[in-house]
C-alpha cells in the first residue's frame, strides 16, 4: 500500500473521521467480523487505488468522502427491527438522509451514497465516481463475505489493516 495514497486519503476524510457519528459506525458489524466503518474505509481506499491505477479522471475528494458515508445508516442491520426489515432496498436512502442531515454534501457525494445499491435500487448512478463506488462496494462486500478463500482473505487483510491504520 503506497503511503502517499493513504496520506491523501486521510487528508480527504479527516474531518468526517473526527466526528462521533462516523466513529459510531465502528460499533456496527457489516459483514463477517468487519465493522461498518472498516468496510467503508476499505471501499474508499480501494476506490482511490482503482481510479489512480486505471488513470480514471475524477473528483478524488468526493469519491472517498462519498465512499466513507455510503453505508451511513447508523444501525445494526442484523437486528430484526421493523424499520430496517428491507435493509438491502432501503439503506442507501437512509444513509443519504443521515449524511445530508449531518454534513455538507456535493452532488457527487449524494449520487455515490444514494445510488450505491443499484441495481437493487432502480435509479442508476449518474457520475463516474458513483459507478466506481458501486463496483468497489460489491467487490469489497464479496471479499468480506467469502473470506475463506485464501487469496480473497489476503486482500481482505489489506483492507482491514489500511482501515485500522487510518481509524486509530
Ligand atoms: Fe450499502
Ligand atoms: Fe457497502
């Protein structure tokens, strides 16, 4: 992992990571034993690696800020509660409502958060940053869920370690 990339990443999201509400994402399990905060950090870091390695021009700051907040729904989706019974279909909207309430978001960040569950949610992303997070979120979620495969476990370690480095 290039240190320069992590420094840039941290610079983009530092103010968000300093808030109690974003820190609280670390108490909710996302997949396996990975918390929502670790997952969201991983999605942002991998998204940044993806666009830089492929030379995709984009708004990097919006890309990683949107990625950090894409699952900002702030509850444990494993608990059986009526208000998040349809989590897969509803949490992108909940995350967008929460993020809009708590932070100033630009249109790219809103698109990333609100559209990250396409095609489960009908409206597709309208900017390339949102397409990147949509793809990388699926990739990371798969890694986190099927981590028994050795290669995938190795990649998962990279995500978690990068997440921990920044989160602590
Ligand atoms: Fe999500
Ligand atoms: Fe996610």
